């Protein structure tokens, strides 16, 4: 049985990739992902805000109280060097590369076209096999239109691509007016893979304290439908590899991803819920199913049910919606 | 060989050499010497080695006494050892100095000469401290400039090794220790050439060692002590020659010539000043000018080696033509014939003149004078005044210069318009806020000009005595020639005002030269700024034909992500328009400096600063003066017309920055000042102030309780008082039975005193149902509300306070009806200490006497111009005093002893006079229950009646009792201070006072670090916290002072954190005061030294408690008396991880950035420690005490 797949040029032994999560924060946990069968690991994200916040905060608190009062010209000892850049993250990538034999994908989470772009080079130098660029942007500015947002994404991808030689994946949000066109533009900008889709953590309301608070919910199975649709539409229309993320919890989900044209299925919530052993279980179930259905390789099924391969492509379009409504009975 | 030119201050110059030539450094922080120890610690912690290739060991001790003991021990064990200190710290070293000198031990103490506390504390410079050590046997070498500090630090080290006489190397506190100056840095080879390794080995060979045992430090008897004491004479005789040899050798190495005494001036001078210290440079500058312009025959004899004083060296340096000598001392010895240097000079000259072949034809006339106490300015005009005085036939002796002594008429007049303007020198003044980075930027500019160009550069910085909204004035000079002006800038080519509002506070342009340049940070542009400035400023600009520039630096800072830090922007403006450097070169240098400063802190910071530089020039505009009219904005009086005369006539001058004009007759003779003066200094420093929403307020009182500056007040009163209230005066109905019917309740802010810290807003538990971001107090711009709220505040003050006897003291909401008798202090915005101090003043202030340890609380509690301790309408309030840092517990105990004695004597007199006074009232007074407010109220009434009766009795005893009868009313003694005092320097005394059983209340304002002197580690500092002297995180746990106190059994002990549990805090204060024995409250006090935004302080206090780091408890010995467990644990089990508290604060989080692995290890230890302590306290609180007692009884 050949479960192998190729993801942005990386030969992977199977299509299950551990997506960016706290599971890669410790070397031991990352090793257990590999032991459980993951074919690659996307490291937890290096956040642009984290780096800039830490640097700004430290400088602010070291300086804002200095030279204000004759008896206390400062309040903290001078320290030669602070580990304020991405060094901690980069070192972690380096350690993961030593500890793991599967590919390690670094993850950069940011938005501005600022200094953080340079971090990609450092991640590459640390030995990462690829970089996943996670552009997390909530355009709350009423003056910024969709085109400008799209341009920003494209500029970021171009900048990263020109900075590194390793493949670059782009993890996207689904909130684009013209997803197909956006995907095409990213493809043209050089993205080696598109990861569909990023889940924006939505805030919740605390009624007791009348406060808005971040509430992290793990993904549900139904969330896979959106990536399935778009992978089906994009497959064979972009050069970039395609990865599905959100809601993959069993072997059927992996099969669906492959059939619509995905190269890998990325998992996180299921592993956080039920442990990394789920990778092995899913791979086993996958093999049983393929054996039963007489598929001898993943590549055989890859894209077999994409937009152009199904009898009714409209099912991936608006017609699907009409059909669904029509079937709904009170 | 070209040596490196560096721009550093005197402290760094001394520490640079000291760190290179020592193996052990033991210190204790004290202003202004602290930076020397801090730098040494930083260098050692980053692996910098001495000239022998080993890293000196640096240790911070619990006091200067401890540091001196450690130095003594380290020296006896053979290490090259040093220390740095000043003022009271030096006094604490004196006992060991005698020992070290008596044992002929080589060492150098580097001292920033500072004023000793007498009628007042002063952190500034004079020679009163070093002069108090001149009898110890230490040699004393004085440096007069930053270059000399570096040079003499080395010369003294060489001399001490050869002479075996320990050296005290001193230089003027602040003027030299903090003056930034371009100097030539000695390199390692220079130092090696000066230090003889054979002498170092000899020093080591004299060490105590069991491999060659001997005894040193024996006790001797009348038969031999005297002879033993005389053995050292030959060493002292040789010392001056040895020092001169070292100076000669130094000259051959560096080309800089120094002698034990140096003469400067006309070779045929008839009038000569003798002096030492930074004033020497000013005197030299003045002499140059006077000789050049008038040809006067004047000169200066500079004393460098003051001890041992070598008369022949001195006499040889004096010109033979001298007829009159004036000796200037920077110290005062009341009751003496004259000050120390004067006496030495008189004696020296007299001795030689009485010899067979006197060096002078006629005995010169010698006068002595005092100058420069507590860093009082010493200017060319004053030097000239001294020389002019000597012209007289009978010049004034024992004079003062620099002040107006209108009482004993000691002072010399001086010409205030005698100002020197050295050629090719540019002077600049910068007015800024402490928090805006002005000083930092100026230090940077000096570095750029000093190190990157051929120019000389000097910087001196004047700071505010307030800690919130503090202002800074930077005095900068640049020039082609060495700068000798050791006084503030008197005429400026350039003045920068970094905050528009400062135009109202200072006469900013007073010192600007005609045609000078004025740069103003202004939100008003070039076309409108003239209309917005005070008329006086407009007049000055026009009449002096200034080049006037404006920039909206806050706008540029905001656009470039710099926040309120306008340092880079204003620095760029300075370089762009001052012409000190070509513009492009200057910009490049600024960027280089930015890279240097920030590259270790991430690219982002560098980029942000670059952007600020680039955007500055586009926003800098020259204001065209043609056609500009003077505005009609007049400055308001500094204080209100309603203020008392003393405030209006004297304190207002100090507020205005004209304190130098205050006459001797205007100062109190014994350091006693009136209470209630802070209320007259309206500082208006808040950008936003809280506005009360009476529609939703629940009257919890938390806002008033947490307010650090007593700016939020609560009153409940009869509605009738509303009749004349301003229309905008807010009120609601008071919710509480004690308020009665027809009451009104108001929460009012003091708009001009509020610092805008927002703690009231943060702690307010109410949310507006229509818009949840709003609370019952909301921050709004002060400027728009100022006049309205000022009127409301003034009206609020006319409403009577709520009757104390009716207050339910045990509830937070009620307790805040008590009038704060500690208000509007200069403490930091959002201070964590002052809410506790204020609470004491509210609960017990009308019967409290306070002993306050030196530190933050003594500064915000007692630093001029105005002080926050106040009194109520009956004229009662806290009586406050500060003795020292180290003795505060004992100081407070003394107060208690005195009060108890007065009370005891009064009771004896009362009993003796009972037949005349009446037995009933006597018994009522003697047996009065004063455990609560009504009880105290009744006792006061009885005492008033007693006074009336006593006034009618014509007996000695009646008169005595009349003077003491107020002591029949309960008095509360509070001993306050920070953790540096309680855990470290004052712990011995604190321990003794707790053990005394006396009824004192000790309040430890625990910031876990020496806050006032800039964040040095104390024994209260938490494990894993970064502090000065703990750059790698403190490796040991915080000392459990509370447990030590609990061990006594009879001490009331509480640990509180007001932000986490205000009710528990209130109870602890009430119980502590009620307890008739020693009590100690350890109060968690957030602090700017913790490195977080003070607005979040409540959240941090809660996290400290929730993590179990700061356990809340009360240990009340009275419960033990009832057979109960005395320990009541008010904290629950830790519910958040320690890191969730720690890493909110820079003091902990910075270690994760500098040493991530070490930070993890320390965090683990700290977390374990938290759990261990939690379990221990929980166990102790659950022990069944009654059971144990019965078991003991049954065994009996």
C-alpha cells in the first residue's frame, strides 16, 4: 500500500501532517508525533506581534522610568544581550531538525511587510524544510478595501519567496471575495502550497464580568467542508500544492481531502482532544479502507473527485446550495 | 600613544579604575555613589576582568557598616578590596576605617562627597561627610573633575599599595559624580604600569592565613597602647612623598601633571584662594578671566592630598608674594573656630611663620569661608566676590558665599550679572519631562559630540524632587577647549523646551542669549503658536530676536510608534538647527548611536527610531517673527492667594525654581516646617482625571482607598449643604443607615492634584449597562474639566467632614469617609505604597506620630518645597519625622518611650491632683476606654474639661499636667519604611523593637527592591527576580520577615495586598493599631521598579496573591490568649501558576530574554518555594492550639 504523497516538493510517507500547534513546542511531544506516524510537522507559529511586543515592552520598561529622578537614574541592571529576536524559535527549529527525521516546516504568523520577513531566512538557516506563512489579518480599518488587503498578502508572499530558497506555503483565511482569483494570484506570486483554511479564533462574551475574551474552540468535523470545496475547485488550476486543515478527525476526512485534490491533510484539534496516537489509528483505518476498496496508492485517488472530475461540478458551486435548500423539509 | 576618548561621568571614571585594580568589591547603595557599585556589578556579571585577568567579586551588603566589615575582612584575607559610598554611608564605615588604617592596610574607598543629614537630609554634594573621616587615619585625595577622578583613582591605588596607608579618594557628589564629560581613558597598560605587582604580593603576604598564622587585632592596656599607636608615624610621614612619586610616575605615563598641591594663577599673586573639589575648576576659569581682563594679582592653591597634610609641600606651592589668603570649605562645623581646611591652613602658615626663616615677609592674612553646601551653585561671580573681599583692609572672616545670610550677616555679596562666556563654547539648556527621554537623548548627544568629533563636551542634569510628573533640566556645553565651568549654564545659545506646559512652570528663556535659538515641542504650529504661549515668552522671543522653531514631537512619535518617547525626535531637531555639527553628519551619527543602543533589543526598535529621525525634519518649522504679536496669556500666581503667608512668601519661591533667592531668615532654624503645604502646590500633571457617574455608583469606596494621592474624596453630609453648590456639583443619596435621612453623598476629585494614574477607574467594580467600558468613574481630559472641577473641589472642601464617631470603621466603604491626612504627595503616578500610608492617616492620623525611614516614603513624605502630611479642621494630624535609614525602628521606639513616659507622668500628676480636679473626672480619665473613635472622642472632651480646671489651680503640678495632659488621649506610633530598611539595614533594630513588647505599629512598604535608589536587590527581592546586583535573577528566596516576627509569639503580624483584598487590609490595620504591643504589617507595594504599567497594578496584586506568592494572613496574639490559633490565613490555595504572575512584570520576564534556561530553572525553584510556604502556613493556621494547652495541663 503506497500512502506517500508530495507536498510542495517534499516527499512525505503519508498525507497526514501535524499542523502548527502546541504539540511541537516540546521536542518530546514532536517526537511522539513522528512516532505516531505524522509525515511532517508544522512547528508552532512565530508571531510577529510577540516579537515586536516583547522588544517594545522591554525597551519601554527599561527606559521610560530612567533618567527621571536624581537618586534612581535607572531601575534595572544593564544586560549586554537580550534574546529579543526570533532566536528562541529558530533554536527550537534547529532542535526539531536534530530530533526528527520527518520534514519540519516553520510557521511564521504576521501581517505587516516589516522586519519579521527576515525571520524566514533565519528559519531556513536553522534547517527548516519549508515555511508556512500564516497571514492573520482582520481588516477592521474602514478605509482599507479588499484589493489592498489582497495586495498586502501578495507582497508578503513575494517578500518571503525572495528571501528564502525552501518552499513556502501560505495558510489562508476563507474571507476573500474572490477566492479562486486570490489563490491564482498567490500561486503566481510563488506560493508553493496553499493551506486551506486558517481558522480565526473568534472572541466570546463573558456575561458575568461583561467582558470580551478570547475563547479557543477546537475545530469540528463540519469545518472541513469549506476546505473540501475550495480544494476541489483549485485542484489542477494552481501549481501550488494544496493542504486541507480544520476538522480532520478520521480516515474518511483524509480520504475526502485526497479525492478533491488535496496533497496533505493537516491535523491538530483531533490530536489535542484524543492524543497523537490518533494519527496511527487513522492511518491504519485508511489502509483498511483502501484495501477494501482496492486503492493501492493515495496518488490514485488524489483529485479523483475534484471540480473537473465529478459529474456535477455545479455541486461545488451555488447549485449545491439550491440543492441543499430544496432537500430541506420542515 | 593615542588613548580612547570617552564621555562618561565621575562615577564611571572611578569605577572603571576600581574594577580594574581590585579583586573584591563590597558595597551598599547610597546616592550619589550607587552607580559605581552598579557598574562594577554589571561588569563582573558580564565577565569583565581586572588587570590580572580575573573577574572581581562584587557583593551588595545590608548596610555600609556591613560593607565596611566585609572590606576589612577581605583585606585581612589578602584580597585587593574596595568600596564606594557617601554621606551617612561613610559615617557607618568610620569604625572600620579606624581599624583598617590602624592595621596599615592598603585599600582605596571611592567616595562621592555628599551632605550629611542635619536639620534636613540632602542627597547633594559637599564635604561634610569626608571631613567627618579626616581623623580616621585614612589618606584623603580629592579629585576636582571627571578626568581627575579616573586619574586619582589610579594614583591613590598605587600610593596605598606603597605607603600602606588606606586612601579615601573623594570627589563632589553630583557635580562631579554625575557630570558627563569627555575625558581620556586610561588603558590597561597604563594601569599595569602604575601598579607594582611586587607590592600587591606584599599586600597578599600580610594576609591572615592558617598556613602562616598570627594574631592581628589584639586588645591592649594602658602600658603599651600609646606606644603602639605611635608606631605608624613613619608611614604617615612617608605617605605624601609616596603619593607625589605616584603622581610623578603618572605624569611620565600620561603626560598629565599633578602634585600634592598645585598653584594656578599669577606667579606674583597677592591674593590667593585655597580650596579643593569641583569648585576649583570654576575658580581657575574665573582667575583666567580676571587676570586677562584686569591684570589682578590673584591665584588659587589647589589641595589634592588633604590627609596626610604636608605643610612643607603646601608652603612651597604658595607664591612668596602672597599677602592674603582665603580658604574655602565646602562644609560647616558649627561651634568650631573655623572649618577644617581653614584651620589646617592657618596652622600650617602659623607654624612656618614662627620658624627661624619664615617663607613670607609678613604673616599673610587668612580668612575662611563656606560655599557650596548641598551642591549650592558656586559660580565665577562668587569666586570674584571672594577675591574682591580680600582687597579690603579688613576682609570678612568666617564668611559664606552663595547665599543671603540676613541673620548673622556672614554672606558676601556677589554680582549676579558677572557671567563668563568662554570663547568657542556653545551652551544649551533643555527642559523636559522625566518620562520623555530628554536626559537620555542629551547624554547621547554628548556622546556623539564628545566621541565622534574633536570637540569637548559636558553635561549636567538637574532633576525634580517629585517622582510623578517630574521635570528635568539638562545643561550642556560643547567647545574646542576643555570645559571648566562646573556650574549650571548661565547664558545659553540654545534652549529646547520639550513640553509646551513647562512654559507656564519655568522662566524657560531667562538664560537665553540675544539671537539664540529656541526649540519648542508644540501641538500648535508655526502660525498659531505665538497666540498660545504666555505673553512673557512672546516678549522674550521678540526682544531677544531668537531663532524660534517648533515641532509637534508627540505627533511624530505617535506616527512612528514611539509613544510618548520624544527623545530621538528632539535630539534630531537639536542637531538640525543648533549647528553644532553639519546636519547630514549629525543625522548619520544619531543613527549610529541608535544602532549602538538598540541593536541588542531587536531590529524593530532600531527601524522605529530611524523612522522617527527621518520624519522629524519634515515636521520641524521655523517661526517667522515678523508681524507676530504678543499673546494676552498671563501666568497665574504660583500659589493661591488663600495660602498661608509662609507658603506664599517662601515655599512659592522654591516651587518656582527660585529657591536660591530664599534668605537665611526665611528658613526655619531647626528644620521644623508647617504641615499641610502640598495642597497649595497645584501641579496639574494629569492629562486625564476621573469623572464620577453618580447614576451607577454603588458607594463601595474602593476608588478613594486605592488613590495614591488622596485625590478622590468622599463625603456624606446633610442635603442643606447643597444649597450654594455649583451647578455641576454632583451628589446622590448616601446608602447607609449612619448617613441618616436627607443626606447627600459626593465623590469628588481634586482635579489639579490628581496625577491621572487611573487606579480608581481600574478598581471600580461597576460597569455601565449601556456601555460596558464605562464605570462609575471614567477618565476624561483634565484641561477641559479643570476650571469646573476646581470650583467643585473648592466647594467640596467647605462641606464638613463626616462625624468620625459615626463611621463604621471596619468597612472599606465607610472607612473612606475618614479624611486623609496625607495628600497630594510627590510619589510616582500609581504608587503602590501611598495608599497604605494614606490609610494610616485616615484611620489614626489625628493621634499619630510617625517615624519614617529614609527612602521613597521619606522623600515623597518630606521633600521640599511642599509636604503631604496635613491636619484636620480641629488642627490635629500626623506628626512626622525622619531620622536615618538604619535607625528608624529605634527612632519610633524612642517616640513610644517618650509618649508612654508623658502618659505615665500625667497620670501620676492627675492622681496627685484628684482632690483639686474632682475624683469623678480623674477616675473617668484614668479608666477611659479608648479602643474606638467614640471612646477617644469622649476622652478628648474630658481632657478639655481638665485643662479648664487646671488653669484655675495655682500649683506647680497643675502647670506640669497642663503641658502633658494631651498625652492622656491615646497616641498611636507608626514606624514606616521600605523593605531596604526593614529587611536589610534596619533589621537589627526592627528585630529589637519587635522584641521589646512596646506598643508600636510597624508598616513595611514592601516593593521588594530598593526603589528610591534605583532598584537594587534587597533581602525582600523574590527568587528569580532581576534587580541590580541580581542581574541573573535572585538565586535565593525572599526573606520571610513575617515568619520571623511570628516566632516572637507576642507580635501582631499581617501580610496585606490592598489591590487584592482591601477588606483584609483594613482589618489588619485596625487590629494592628488596637493591639497593645508590637505589630508589623508587611504591605505588598507595586512599584515602577517592577517594570509594568502601573495602571495594571490591581491585576498584578491579585495575581501575586492568586499565585500564592504573596500570602495574605493575620497573626493576632490576642487569639492565642483565647486558646485559639493566632494565625488566620486569608489566602486560599494558589490558583494560578507562578509564571502567570511573574511574567507580567519586566523584573521577572527580562531574565527569560537574557538567560532563558536559567530563568526556567529559577522559575521552577520559585514555584516549589511557593508551594512549600503555602503548605507551611496552612499547616500552622490549622494547628489546634486549645488542644495543645489542655495536653500540657493534663501532664502537669
